[in-house]
């Protein structure tokens, strides 16, 4: 008589732990759909009999897809949360069993973004990425699309006309919101500053334009300094904020249009009392939430990550399964506004 497969055999065949196999076999919670699919397929291959739990229904025969995601700033809390929401959305996707491949560009250089996106495309049916606007990334997108790999832009619309869709905020609207709030908060002759990550982030440029336009309309008495470039890093933002405070005694507001807000918050905590300088930043993290509560941040403009990732993964899945010609490209998401009384 042939030996009956054991849980250990099933775990080895599925490439998961025995504890995970045990939870699948007994229909317990806290098992990802991807792990369930792996165990079901391994059980079929080695002949391990599984009970027909409700959690297994519909899993057998579902298409399997590998989707690629490229982010940057691995150490920043916002991008860590972004990666978490991507994994959650992939596991919840009902049309296929999704394996997400998430990687982080080591820098904001066009070569690094292009290398990361190309690497993701070699193992994925579709790719979504954050990246700068640069001729190299545009040429790469064109080539990948012609090879049949759709490329989606995240937060900054870098992919050009060949891109499969943009998932992010209306960046001009985000800047106008910041400008309106700054004008409403100050309502006096003073000086404010705006920081962007760099000239290649067109989304930041649109935010800056919206910010300046709104201030001209609603706060013409306010002077805006020359735009500062902070490379979206905490340290550069920290040093730039201290320099602005030292050079401009009438500085009353700062808008950080991209990343690096932690540096501005740290500098203001060191150099000014709460409420002295109106600071407007993007994305709700532990740092920005605490700064709102303490009076160092006036407003946070946040991306609805959960809704964005849910729609992103669904769109990538349908594009990979059915083709993208008939799919409607998504509209920009509405920003979430957080004020001191919100937290």
C-alpha cells in the first residue's frame, strides 16, 4: 500500500509552514487566499484529501496572476503602508489568486526607476509604479507596453500616453487646497515657503502651481519664497526648514508638496513654538498625526490608500485577464483632509 501523504508532506509541496497547512485543512481564519490556493494545488498534486470547507470554495481553478509594484523610499512610513495595502488588496481580489511582487527603487535616479520597473515586468502580467518623469522612463514604458505589459502610474503620472492608467490625486487640486488653507490661516502680510521633491516630479510641480495660484487669488498680501528642493528626504527638509527660518524672520507658513515632511516637523519642534508657523504636509502617518495633535501641523492632505489599492489591483487584474482596451481609465481620487480637530 502506498504511504498516505502527511501534513508535513503537504507543507513541503505547498512551500508553506505546517501551521499554515493545519489552518487550511481545518478551515481556520487568518490564512491568505494565496496560501490557501497553494495548499489546495499541492494537495491535488500529491493526493492529500482535504475537507470541503467554505473557505476553499471557488479557489480551485481560479486563474493565478503575478503583479509587479515598484515604490520608493522604503524607510518612509507612507510607502511601508502603501506596500501593506497593496498586499491586502491582492489577497482580497476575487477574480484571481494574486502574487504581488513589491520592490523599492534604491534612489530617485531615472536609471534606478527604469531598472526596477523592467525587473518587475519580467515576472508580472502588469506593473504599477511610482517614478519620476524622464525620457528614459517614458521610452521604457513604450517598449514594455509594446511587449504586452501594461504599466500603471502611481501618485505621479510618469508613463505618458502609453500608460495604462494613473492612480493618485488631482495634484493641481491638492496644491490649491494647500494654498487656500494657508491664505485662510494667515490673513496678513507675511512670507511662506513651498518645497518640492525635484523638478522631475511633475505631480509636485502641479501642486506648487496650484498652491501659488490659490495664494494669488485668496492671499495676495502673502509673499512666496523661491521654491526649495528637498529630494523628499527628512534630513534635507530639516536643514532647509532651519535655513528658511533663519533667513526669513517673517516666515509664517511652509507647504511640503512631496515627501520629507518629518524633517520640517522636527525643525519646527526645535525652533518654534506650536502654531507659530503654519505647516501643511501630505499623508497621515504617526509623525504627522502627532504634529497635528501638538499644533505643529495645520493640515494634512492624504491619499486614500485603501480605496486606491483596491481599485488598482482590480484594474490590473482585469487588464491582465481580459485586456485593457475596453476598460475605462480611473479618475483621480478625492484627497482626505485632516485637521487638528480630526485626530
